[in-house]
């Protein structure tokens, strides 16, 4: 239950949902500022494109670690206090990136950025847990539209700022954006009392109990791992491939490709309503097959930019459909453990992202667009098989 004495407005009002979606956007943006800038970040330390890809992998791995270490605390302490603490450390981590003196220090700071950037995954279960089951898909879709906006915002802004003022300046700007996020949280996020009194170590050990007890959670984790691996394979390699022949695009142009995120941004509320009407398994299947189709188009992306743009639009929509469907079905499992359910699912999701980015960095470096396409097709095929196995509403 929400503390009704809190000055924040009704947590399910349109205004509050909009502001919480904006908070999710600013929170998740922290993970993606580096993607259009990877070639420049690597080059400033004399590193290759595949080495620079390690920065995206390090950030994703840090995020997965933060999901395990910090998000479960949302069931144990007031979520507003948890988010504000994470924000303070995230700002310090962004400063460490901006002033990193060596490539090793940059990797370490990137891990710290990901580790402390999990605020959205505290906000989403806090707000969606207050919604009735028949509208939960719509609420989740609205909040996840913020994540789509964050991806678009981060990649576009970092491409422009990095292209004109250097990549270090972008991370100083990011500190200011975190300050705006802090203001939104202070004034609008409702306080939530703990749903458990478990000690911290018991809270972490209960994650394994949830995995063993909930087959739906296990299925959602595997499907999410595979779909986000495919998604991150493309985005983790995009700037490097666009910098080569035949395109020779700089960071500002690579960042401009973030505008394809408008597809996911506009589609998220509709996908949420589709989950409410049609059920999560069907939407999940459609999403996985859409991701597969996207990577079939990537095969020709090195020759025709139209194929690349079409592939990115399909990939964004397909991945978003999978995320909304999976999160909607796990939130029905255990009301007292929503933060921990989200921890398990999103940890697997971002481990998939780190895996996809890491594999694609090497294959794209060696085989170009064909290596990227092969990576995405492999992950998407496995995700499609997982999605097809979800045959009933509770699956």
C-alpha cells in the first residue's frame, strides 16, 4: 500500500504515470549514452572497435549486478529512499567516466554506472503493483514507453553532444540529467512501506527460491535473455559498423539512428493493451518473430540503408513486445515479492544484453554486417522457440 499522507498525487493518475515514465526514461538513458560514442571513446585510448565494444558490455554487466544487489531492497525499504541513494552514486560514477585517465579506469567506471542505474526497475514494480490486473498491461506499457523514450533520448543526445563537444562532455551533461531525475523522484514518487522484513542476505537468497518455485518466471527469464541479446547485438555494434565503408558516419549520425526508438515509444501503450486483451504468450510470440524478421533484413544492411532502418524499427517493436509481455506475466506471481521478481527477470534480461553485445562485437569486427546478422538470427531463433512453448495464459 502507498502512504496516502505522501504529498505525491494519486500514483495511478495520468499525470503521475507520465512523470514516472519520464523518470524511467532518464534512469535508463544512463546505460546508453556510450553506444553512439564507442569508436571515439576507444580511439581516445588507442583501442580498436572490438575493445571499445567492451564498454557497452561492461555497462550491461554492471546493470545486471545492480539488479541483483540493489533492486530486491525495494521489498525491504522505502523505494523513494533507495532510488535517491542510487542516484547519488550514479552521479559519482558518471563523473568517474568523464574524467577516466585510462581505458581500464573507463571500464571500471562503466561498470559502476550500470551498477547504480537500476532506478527504473525500482519504479516499475512500485507503480504497476498498485494497478488492478485488468489494466496492469496498460500501466506497464506506459512505464515502458518511458524506457523507449530513454533509449531514443540517450542515443540522440549523446551523438549530438559527443560529435560536437567530445564524449567526456556528454557524461558531464548526464550528471545534470540525473539531477532532474532526482527532483522528479523527490516531488512525485509515492513512498511505499516494506512488504517484507527479511534481512538483506535472506532477501538475496530468496531469489533462488523464486526461480525454483515459479516456472513462469524461469520461462520469462530465458525468453527475455535471448530477445535482449539480439537487441543489444545490433546496438552494441552499430556505431562501429556505421563508421566503416560504405557509410563512414560519425557519432552524431550514429546517434540519430536512435530516432527509430520512436517506434517502440509509440507502440508501447498499444502493446500493453494487446497484452490485456490477447494475453502475454501470444504477444510474446509475435514479438520474437518480429525480432527474427528484423535480423533477416540486417543481412542486407551493409548495402542498403533502408534495410537497416526497417530492421531497427522491427527490432525495437519486437523487443518491446517481448519485454511488456514478460513483465506483465511475472507481476501476477507474488505480490509481496514484486521487486525480487523484477530483479530475477531483469538480471537475466541484461545478462542477455551483455552477452549479445559481447558476441556481436567480435563477430561484427571480423565479418561485418553478416556477422551481426548471424548473431541476431541465432538469438532470435532460440527466443522464437521459447515463445512458441508458451501456449496458455499462465505460461
